[in-house]
């Protein structure tokens, strides 16, 4: 008897090395071949080669009737695979196609048991994702943490990673939808789960993503842009609030509350004007300085992510030209308040600030708070600051200026712009419609149209 890496090998039976190729010397063996996985045949009874491990097995029970077996789970206590049997009717090609689909949907690779994360639950995997070091923005970490907190309390969180299957995720998605979750919320949860599995695979914690080919849920639709009439109403209301507040300050110049209200009213008007002009993000607007404006050219190089000051979302600085009226409003706002309170009182040049001293920049949620009051006064309750951004993008894309829309919005590439605003691209199929119309009229002699007109 000879001992090898896989255990004792008995001489006299044509033994080979554990890799299935070279014979053990000195045993006087017959030159035959034993496969790598000891105890497995090199082929099926019909001579077809055995597929890769984890690809399922298939045999023809009788003419046109096939049995397909797929490993769907692993019994960690017993150390055995749990198989599921399927019966398929048809020829070999049909059975092979069905086998691939069944393996993709239900299959579990037993080799995953030997990876670091094989015995983790989905909840444990998600927790490790959050605890690991990533180059995430603060807002991304905050949103991911919130989603992970939800998923770890879900039935899906108790499922073992190696046993996870697309069917289980589909059931969870359907459960979320029945509970009233929006498309955006469902897609966000799925995206975090998929990101965790991809991260664990890349780190070698699991052998492969158990749901690699799963179709994701429906992506959320882009928010609707504000109509021109709604933008005009918001601007008109903001202007009116400035006029009313200014009249009150003139009537009672000693009222500190009145002057503070006037500063906020003017800031809100400037906020709306600059947001609809530039298409900048809320966090980018909150961190603008007067020094960022050179003539009519505005440089955007900062952003707030979860109220943490940092670079823009893409990490890139962009420059754009704003309207002459908007640029003049910014400068006039600074000059007016320096004249009212004195230049020595103003401590910095933040465009949006909590008060006229401009010591610090405004928080993003402060801008939202101010805007909420404006939209309620204007009677446009569905308006948000971010919808101004969509308005700018929709107008540019509708004019066919996709690259200019990408540059103004600060998207990393045009594909992002098209993915969100493809619905706004102008139609250019008028010639196609005319060709089809002429073809139909020629084939019917024009009678179909006339008959329809007569009936109406």
C-alpha cells in the first residue's frame, strides 16, 4: 500500500497520482486513469463528458424524458449536498438548456463551503461590509448603513450566504413591494445586497456571487422636472416675500427680527435663481463662495455629503457660465448687506449662510428648510431643490445638447446623463412616420383613411 495526499492507495489496481495523470512508480500498475475527484466517472453512460462541478447532472430516464439534478443547498451538519430533481420532456438540447437555467436559478457550489465567508449569514456579510474600510462618501456610508440595518432584521438576513438563491431575493423584493416600498427603495436595498456579495467575492471571502445573473428590480424613474410655470411661480413668490419683508423693515428699522427675515428672504430668492440657472446639487450650492464667481463664470469645486465638506460628488471641479441677471444678483446681495451692517461685520464670503455675518456656510438641510417655506407659500408642494437640477437637464437634453448637459450637471460621463434623461431626447422619427404613412396609403389606395374620415 502506498500513501498519497488523498489517503492510502492500493497497488495492483492501476493507480495513478492524485492529479489523475502520472502513475505511482514501483507499483507495477496497469496504465489507466482515475479522475481528480475520486469516485467520479470520467463520463456518463452514454459517453457524454461530465460537466464542470456544480453544473448539475442529467440523464435520460426513457426516450424524451430527462432527469436533472441540481445541488440546491449544503447540509453543514451532515456535510452532504442537498439535491433537487427536475423532470424535463424533450430532446437533449432542450434538456441541456433547462439544466443551465435550473443551475443558474437554484444551484449552489459545494466548494463554497471551504471559503472564509461560507458559513456566514447574509446579515453577517452585510455587517462586515459596513465595518470594512471603503472610499465611500459620508452620505453613501450613511445610506448603506441604514439599508443594512433594515436587511439584517429581514428574513433574508438569516439565510446562509452559500444557500442564497435568486428565488429567495425575488421573494424578498416582492415582500417589500407588498409592504408599500417604492421602486427607489426596493432598488436601493437590492443594490446594497448585490454590492456586498460582489465585494465579498472580490475579497476572496466567498468563491462566487450566488446571484450573478439575477435580473435586478426596476430602477427608479428620474424625478420629474419642474414646469416653467411652476418655476415662474416660485420666483414670483420669492420676489414678493422680499418686497413685503423689506417694507416691514423700513417701517420698523429697529426690529432685528425683521432684518434677519429680510436676509433669509433674499437668500431664498437667490437660491431659487441660482439653482434653476446652474443645475447644481444642493450641497454644491450650500458651499459656494463669492470668490468662486469670476464675471459670469462660476467654479464648483466643493460639496456637502451628509453635511461633511469635501469635493464634488465625482471629485472633479467644473466651471459653467451663469446668467448675467443671476451673477448681478449675487454681487448686489453682498454689496447691499455690507452697506446695511458694515463691511467689518461680514466675516467671510459664503454665498449662503445662516446670517449676514457669513462666518460659516449654510448646511444643506438649512437650504431645504428655507425652500420648503417658499414652496408652501407659492402653492407648489411637490417642488424640491433637486428638481431644479432635473429641469436644467431636461431642457438641455430636449434641445439635443447632451454633452453640455453632462458638463453643466457634473456627471462623470454622458452615459449617466442619457440613463436619467433619455426620456427627454427629441424625437427625430418624423420621416419614418411619413414613409410608413405613404406606404400604407399606397397599399390601400388611400381608401382606408377616407373611409375612416367618412365614418367619423
